[in-house]
C-alpha cells in the first residue's frame, strides 16, 4: 500500500514537473530547482547572533544571555538568515502557503550552512516543532519535520542523526501566532499546548529544535520547556529567520 502511494506520488510529481517545469523563484531560470545554486549562494547568512529572549545582547552562537537565563527554558536559538531578504520571505511563503514541499531542500541547505558556520554542538536528537493534526491535514506536510529530516540526513555525512517523529505533540489547537498581536496573549495561547509522548527518547539528550520561522519565539520557548520537563539536557533551537511581529 505504502509502495503504491509512493509510486503514485512519483508519477504525479513527474507529470507536474513535465507540464510545469520549475524555474528558480529568484532569477526565473528554468533549472528544475526552486532556488538555483547561484541564487542560493547569494543569500547572506546572519553573521551575528543575539539572545533569543531579549534580542538585544549579542552572544556567540545565539545562546540565551546571562540575565535572561532561567530553569526549563531554551538554551539558545540560531537564526540563519534575515526575513527581510526577498528570497527568504518568498521561499517561506511558497513553502507554507503554496504547499511546495520541495522548498525544504534549499531552505534546509541554508540551515545546514549556518549550523556548520557557527560550529554548533552536534545534537543527539533533532525534534521538529509539531503541527496540530488539523493544520497538518490542511497543509499536507509539516514544514518543520521536512527541515528536521534534511538536517538529520546532512549534518554529519555518512551518519544520520535521529529525527524524532510524533513524540513532541500539539495537544491543543492554537490560533496561528501571526493572528495574535499582543505578546501576553501569544504566550497564553501557547501555554500547555505541547506534550511529550515518549519521555525515554528525550531524557538526557542534547536536542536541536527545528522550526521554519520564529516571531516572538513563544512556540519555541514553550516546546523547549516541555522537552526540558521531559528530561532533555539541552535544547537549542534553529530557524530559517525571525519575522518581526509588527
Ligand atoms: Zn536563480
Ligand atoms: Zn537576553
């Protein structure tokens, strides 16, 4: 059954690619890639990282600064690029709202490059930010899971890092954070929204928490807290970019 589904998916992709050849969304070159190698190369990566909580103090790899540190919270967040870059915002839009699954590849490459350039600690486990099943049905895929898979396969050549699946889950259906303007309401919207199903997978692990875009960061912080409470040793986040909430 699974094989048949995969086969049908392949046929469908083949037909779509033949009828509508893909061109680079930046330079429009027909190259059958969503971002061609030369446009991908040109995307500037974030050189400086800041504390993800106050967003004021510069820290070497995006670690949380001393005064923002507290128990059970995220240890740091690597922001790979700027949302102000047109290529980034367009690619993310195609990914999230036009359901172009394959954009996970160039976006994953950006994440990989940034991760390696900051020389982050290799994680024991990669955990994607979960989608509620209602949103998953609507989009058809979890964009964070695809990015997490890309990192799991490519962070250490020849050795895959385990990517967690359906362990950190979203218990409640929450409003999309973008729709809530007030910071406090955003935090409340996220409270107790997540749970860990299998603590054993999490316990004592250094975790890389993957999301596509962060706004206030409250989703990431809440997930990090849930993972820490389940016994995670360290939780470091990675996102493509951070979008200002207003
Ligand atoms: Zn191009
Ligand atoms: Zn801080």
